[in-house]
């Protein structure tokens, strides 16, 4: 996908999903596709084995009837330990697991220095199991058929949502960096749910002023992009791009998705300073609270604007 200018007007080109790209797995280690540079340190996902998990080995820990699985203690026959709440985690498909491993193993700094990415990507920007589980839950409870994602990044959350949506649903995902868009497409092409995803490469604000009116209105919108534009995106969505009962999920995690500001000092042009985006987040949050048309809830690094019933 690309953005071209013709006669001063931005023209956005939709790109069909590419042919399936192959990926080898040798001895449990994934060979990075398309010659991506491997990061010097491989980040391993930590798996908790605590007794208070509400998923996995202890699926009843969230529920009030948890006492059925907790034995009484001799010292206190009427008291039982209270399990800690565990956030939802998506039961990731093998493909999503491969995506995460590839994201963690890729040397994003080298890709930026080679001018293949527009900004210095952090592997931590990619959606973890908790975020994927949360978004899959939002897809289920909202009954969404049309989903808009502003800020695709590596496409892990996009595929997780596609797996949770019904066959007739559709996701429009927006990404400003062509490299990240192509990175995700090679995995989506290998999934039967990838056909639900349409990728749009270019400025999200331009899309919201043009093609969005043909693709919408949307039942569920995920905004996980630059924090400075968060309020502007929300205002644009409210200008006829949302269904009556639409839900909007906004990422309010500081630093996440903020392109670092490069600086040159004493010849150290490889150094970056990061803008947390906290000031923009707080300013937007103050404005969200004044929106009487929606209810607002903030948890797990997101703010959810949902309809009043």
C-alpha cells in the first residue's frame, strides 16, 4: 500500500494481501522471514505458575464459587484465601505465537538505521497476551461486525481480533509505516481469518476524512497511535463514523507508540530521546470526561468509551 500525491491531493491505494510467505522452524527456533536482522538478545515470554491464576491451570479463580477448588485449612475451617484477579489472556493461535517471537527476535534498531522503518520501533509496542485477550473480549461483547484499528503496528492484535470475530465481520486497519504493514501481511496471509482484514497504508487523519465514510460506520474502534492525535481521532470518529452503540477503545499507555525524537549532540546521532506522550494523554482524558454521549472506563492501559444504555 502507498500514498501518492496527484495534483496536490493525497491518493491512498489499498493493497491486497500478498501471497503466503514461508517460514521455517528449526529446532524450535523460528527463522526470520525476508532476511530481517535478528536482535542480539532474544526475549523469552515469562509464564507464571502461581496458584492465583484465573486462567490456564486455575480457570475458576475469578469466580465466587472458587471455594469449591480451595481446601479448608485446619487452623481456620471457615476462611479461605482470596484469589487475585487475573486479566484475560487470549488463547493465542500458533501463528500469533510465531508473530510475537518474530517481533521479539527482530533487530528493529538496525532496520531503522537502514531506513527500512520510518521510526524506531520497540518490540514492546506489539500487543501481548493480555491486550489481545482484552480486545477479543471487546469484539465479543460489542457484537461488532465492522472494526476499525488506528495504529496497526506489527499486526498481532489485528489477527487476534480477526480470530474472535464472526466470519462475516471485517477489520479495517491503518498503519503509517509501509514496512510494518508488510510485516503483518505475511502472517495474515497464512491464517484463514486473514481474509477479514483490509490494510490501509497512509495517514489515519486523511483516511478518516475520505474512505472511512465508505467503509463505515464502525461498531468498534481501536485507537493505538500517536498520543498527540488521540483527541482529534475521536472527534473525527464522532462525525458520522460510529454506529449508534459503538465502542471506542483508546490506548492510554505512556511511551507506547510514541516515535522517539532523534537528537545530535557531539556527533552522537544514533541517540534518541523518548517522548512519553503523558501530557497529551492527560489532556485528552480531561476532554473525554466531558463527553456526555458516552460512558467512560479506564483500566489495563486503555480508556473505553461505551454507549449509555
